[in-house]
C-alpha cells in the first residue's frame, strides 16, 4: 500500500504528469484503432522526444499508451471487421457478426468492460509478483517451452472461422507455409523468394491482416451490395453494457482468459497476440456450443479482449525485472531506459522504487479509465455506421492502403495486401479460415525459430519435448486439443450421416 501511495503521489504532484497521462490515454486509443498504424508507430515517433522528460514520465507515457492502445483496436474490429492490431483479430471473429446482427453496442460494451477487467487483473498481478514471477518465467521457459506454447496455441485455434475441421487445418497449414517465406532462421538462406527483393524480409503480418480482414470485406460488400434496410438497422447503434448476469455466466471464461493473457504476456516475443488467440481458442474448445463461435458469440469477444489486455501487465514483468521485452511496445520502453542511462534488472525494484510504482499506478488508472473513456470513444465511432457503405468502403480501402504503406514505406506490401484481400474473399466464400491463415503466418516464424534453437541445444534430440515438464504439458495439451476437435468432427459427421 505504501508503494501504491508513493506512485499516486508522484502522478498527481505535478499537473504536467496529468496532462501526459491524458495525452497518452487518448493517443494510444486513437493509434490503436487506426488499422496498420499501431501504438508502436506512435511510440517510435515519440521516442526521440522522451529525452526531455524524466525517466518516470517517459515510462508512464509508454505504459498508458500500451494499455489504451490494446483496447483501441477492438472498436474497428467489431464495427468494420478491421482489427487495429494483430491481438484484436480474434475480437473480429464474433464482434463483426454481432454488428451485422444489430448487436454492435453489446459487443462494444463487452469489449470495454472486459478490457478493463483483464487489464486491472494483470496490473494487480504485475504489482504483486514482478521480481519473483520474472525469475520463474525466464528460468522455466526456454526455446522448447516457447515452441510448445505456440504449438498449443495453434492447436486450440486451428479450426476457428472454418466450415469444417479439415478446412481449418488446411488454412492453418497454409499460414504456416507463408511464414517460411524469407530468410531461414538458422542459416539465413532465402526461401521461396523467387528472386524478389520484397520477399527477402518475409511477408509481414500487417498486410496479411488488413488484406484478409479489411480488403476482403470491401470486396464482399462490392459483390453483394448493401440494402437500405441494413443501413437503417445500423443507424440506431448505441453502446450497451452486458448485464451482471451475463458476466456471472462468463466468470470462468473471464478468469481463464485473464490468466492465459497474463502468462502469455510474461513470455518474451509472444505477448498479446498469442494471448488473444489462445484465450479465444480455450473459450471455443470448452464451450457447450462451439458451433456458435464465429457467428456472433459474445463469449468470443469477452475471451479475446480479456486475454489481450491481460497480457499488458504480464509483458512488463520480464522487461522491468530482467530487461527482456515481451513485444514491440515494451522494446521501445527498454529504449527509454537506455536513453536515460538506466539499466533494467532485479535491482530496479529497489533503486528506482518510485519510478516503477509510478508506472504501475499509471497503468492501473489507465485500465480504470477505459471504462469511461471507452464509452465516450465508442459512442463517437458508432456514428460511423450511419454512413452508407458505398461511401464508407472506399474510405476503408484507402485507409488500409495508407496503413500498409506506412509500415515499411513499401508499395510491395500494398500489393501483398491486395492479393491477400482477393484471396481472403475467395477463402471465406468456400468455407476456409482467413483467421487460421493469419494465425499461422504470425506464429509460424516464432515457432520455427524456437524449434531450430531447441534442436541445436538438444543436439537434435526430439525427446527434449518430453523430458521438460512445462514443455511436455503444453505439447500434451496441444495434442489433446487436436484429438478433441477431431473427435467432435467425426461425431458430427456420423450424426449427419444417420439423419
């Protein structure tokens, strides 16, 4: 309690700190909501200017942006099927179908509340166990465990968005194949580039993400048109918070997703993206009605948004305690340390106590603010649904092109996005999973790198996956998940055959 009061005293002792807090809150939410232009973009822009701030102020700004930006991407994912970032992609799986059913307000209300809940729970965990948990995570999780966690995440989410188990697995396999384009993580040998300079760096997941979820939606609307009735139905959208009864029914889903997100956040390099996909996968695989997911199931939105926001607190643990960033935003925070001549590590908790707790309390208050600020921002964004689709879709198309080009200033990335959009349009029409392809492309490169390191450290002995406890647990959970999915699929085929 003493440390919490110390952090609050620092935040409110100077009016400039409050201004920085509010600017980071609004800026993170805005940049998180704009497709292709993430909080990382804003953080990179601001990095040179942090030399004019104190270390506590600079880290506070990045911590607040991290929290609000993770939620910001959910708004566009729900309303327009355009995830602001990769960790918001699972939110679109059920959030957008809810919008098409006229329940956008309910989906946004659930996203606002669960983002705050997940973020607050992770902040509490971050405050209670930064030093001890960081040591445990780094010691216990090496490359074998990294590969096992990624394998488990892919297995859990392998069939989401597909019309059949086989099509879901094929979609995931194609995404994993896309992840092999570029340089081999071991020898640096270029694969499947066909002489193209643009492919030597691999296929970035941002063009794929916008192509499969944004451009494909533009093509879909262009092919079917939009009726006046649907525009009229969308014009009355308002933010609607789920009832307490709904949250009570989803209590296990919320707690499980918060725990999953927090643990994924602690693993360097994985973070909120894997947390969102795994939380969604757990919710789907444990549901009594898994067939409802992808068609407008509120539990999917709750799982995804709780998981990805819970990862924010977890990602701070290895960054502060051991100097290992869990993602791009925490990597920028590590750069702030270096700019100010500080060295993150176990001693940071004793030598810079006020600074650390100022960041902790700023992130805690940012998650509290999401409830109020999220309501206001959501009310503003929902008014976009009143715009006829014939005007809105060209705007989305241009916005997606700008966001993709801004990633690496590459026209080639824009071409990748357009090809992915056309392919995604065809994929959805034939029952394959665009989500599975994106998931495979995002996690494939991380998984391949972890597998290569595991083989090198074990002298190419694959039994290492069975002799390490945590590794064996996640590998076993992955195979169990695949077995359950296959069993359910065969059972449904037999039932359909008998009828």
